[in-house]
């Protein structure tokens, strides 16, 4: 079932991690991609990507998008530099401590740090300041090419809506008043990874696991940015948000065919939470 969702998204949006002009999906501007991804993953907490990208470019411009330089800069000054992002006062000392860790333990080489085996590396990252599960796994997946699925608010919201029917009909899938997609991070991650592994086994053509997880997460992000917003735009038009300066990012704006998941979406089939087609609601 999850693979079907992935295939529908992939068929609609195209591969997110390929070689087209605006790809890979996670835009990289400087020479140290693993460190840039780690910094971006911290900056994006509670923050729109537009502000993150602006901040990453600023750090790059002043020579701070490298561990040794970032560890050495005064945290007050760093706070001012990253001011467009939320919680910049807390994120500045956090980033400084992360950069110092990489500088002292790995001679500033983030790729070497991320090349370690997944389980101990994950524990090491989770012990650093400002790194929770989502930030950690985003870094592992995109910065270290580890096969781990990232669970974020978009993932929870999308699956909650798509599987709405099953969630309400099967009591085993309910957890008190919360649905299964609102369970703690690790439970949801393991649920998704296990389901994808089982579904992959039954396919003749399997996609390499890390590539599948990375592209699927990007596809989820895209459908949630375009259609499955807090007030969904199931029948379109898609939101015209351009969230990266990478060339080609506005390629999607002409599409008029609506969310590709409508056929199998429980929320859509139920006519939305108000008992009518979400398309009847004013979405924007
Ligand atoms: S059909 Fe509507 S509710 Fe369902 S996934 Fe698409 S945008 Fe979200």
C-alpha cells in the first residue's frame, strides 16, 4: 500500500533525486554537502525552507559553512547571521557545538563521521545539541546515504489522511484517541520501514532501499507543499510556492490535474472532514 502511494507520487512528480536541473531535491550550494545538509537540517526546525536557504547562502558567503570556521565564530555573531530562522538564539550555540564535535573528533570531515555504521552513529548524533530524531535521520538519509526513513509532520498528516478509512474501521489501528500516525516517532518510523521492506520483497523490480526512502520522503514533501496542505487542495490548483532558488523549481506551476492520491485517499473518498468533497471548500 505504501509502495503504491510512492509509485503514484513518483509517476506524477517525476524522480526527486535524479539529475534534472533542480535536483537533487535537497539543494546543495557549497562544496561540503554532508555538513551543509546537517546545518540545513538543524536550521529548518520550525522554519520554512525559504529562510533556511537564505541563511545557508549567507553562511556560505562569509565562509562559515565548514565545521572549523563555524566552531570558531562567536555564538552571538552566529545568532545574528542565522536570524531569519526560528529559535536562532538556541540554534547558534547548538550549531557551534555540533561543528566543534566534528572538528575535534573527525578533523572537520562530516563525510567521515557519517560513514560510520548506522546504529552507533545515530546514537552519537542524537547525543548532540539541537539534534532530535527528525534532524538526525534527515542527516543520515541525505547526508550519509543511510537507509532510514524520515518521519515529519508532512508524513504523519499525509498518511493520516490517505489511510483515514482503515484507521477508523480497524480498532487495532487506533491508539486511544490518537491514530497510528500520531504515535511516537520511532514507532511510526519502524512501521513505515517494515511495511516498505515487506512490500519490496514481493516486487520483481526492487528499488535500492536508501534511494527509495530518500525519494519517497521528497515526494511526500512535494505533495504536501502542493496539495495536502493544512487545508487540502485535492482537486487543485497546486500551491505556487517556490521554496528554493535552484533553477527549475517553478516547473510545476502549470499543472492542473490535482493531487495524484485522490483515488485511494480515505479523506477524499469521505468527502473531507465536513462530509463533502474537499474540492467544494475554499482552499486558498
Ligand atoms: S486527495 Fe486531498 S487529502 Fe488526500 S492526499 Fe491528496 S490532497 Fe491530501
